[in-house]
């Protein structure tokens, strides 16, 4: 029996991220997902939205058909 696995090259939050520290966030997604670690990747609210910033994933955990990622925001794209 195989394990379904999705390869992701950007972080799509859908507004479900949790701030742990100033620039450190936690995001839990359904299913098993593989992300590049220690490489800057785009952060977006939805797949079709503009980039909100760039982050580096520090930790990926798989458990009970969920993936938890801890990432550090390294740049923020803002209109302010």
C-alpha cells in the first residue's frame, strides 16, 4: 500500500498560520507534504494570490495524515 505524498515549492497559508515568535510561524496542513528545508520559498495566502513574502522552513513533521511546518519569515512584501 502506497502513501500519498505531495511536493510543495511554496507555502500557502489560507490564513491558518500561527505565530510562535516574532518571525517564526507554525502551519498545519492536511495530508503528507514534502517541502524544501533551509531554502527561501514564497509565502502566499492562496495559490493564486501575490506573494506575501519569503520564508525558510526550519522543521517538517508528519503525523496522523497531517504535516506541520515551522518556518521563519525572512522578508515581507507589504504595501505600507
